[in-house]
């Protein structure tokens, strides 16, 4: 009798291990599903409920050097647009935010960490209330949406409040433009 239950327990543990491995694979890639054994778990099943809580890169530098934090609701990367809100953090060397876009598999939450030294043509569009810049190379998650050689393909972060845009213009934009000119 003990051998029977031991056998059943082993099979249950093996099945659970396969499900867990499948979940890890599904979580680590944007594939529609990964199958191990008989268990298939779609990638969209583990979509985080709120983008900002789970969109920070795992190797994100510390919050040291934070200059401005604000909430923005509109973002653009070439042809791709996001209307999902995200906290935007401007540091002394980079900008961080979460870009959420719809795909055939559900919502993709992409942690954007853009270093000022990699930007070109960074400017503030006061009439649109947006920070606009370009990155002069192809971007991994946007290979179909962003063409760096196309002058109309830009990255856009739209501010919600005039006061935040003013603070960005006065305190952050000069630093960004200095990083571009100096190449630091």
C-alpha cells in the first residue's frame, strides 16, 4: 500500500515540476506557449496586473541620481503607441518607464531604460507637451515599429501636467542635451 501512494506522489511531484518549468519558460519569453510534458501554459496567463509594479528591469540600477518622477499616459516608439499610464523616472544618466502595447498574445509590458548618451535629437515639444528623442539603432522589441533611419520614427513621452514639463525643461533637458553633445 505504501508503494502505491509513493508512486502516485512521485508522479504528482513530477507533473508539478513540469508545470513549474513550463511557467518559467512561458514567463521568460514572449512565445504564445511553451509545452513540457502534457501541460501548456500560455504566456498571457502570467501578465502582470499593473505595469509599473512588474516592469522594472531585474538589473535596474538603484534610484540614486533620481531627478524627476512623474506619471505619463501616452508613449510612442516609431509606429507603436501606448496609452497605458506609467511612472516615468528621469535620472542623471537615463530615463525609465514602462511601455505597454497590445499584441496578438495580450499586453506586452516592456521596461524602457534609455541612456541619454545613446540619444540623438532630444528636445521638448512644448506645444505637444512631449519629450521627443531618437535612438540611432534598431530596438529589440520594436524591430517592426521603429526604423532609426526614418526621420518620422521618434520616441515620445507625453507629460500630463504643465508643472512637470516645466521642471523637466529646467532641470533635466539641459543634462540630456549635454550628454548628447559631450558623448558621456
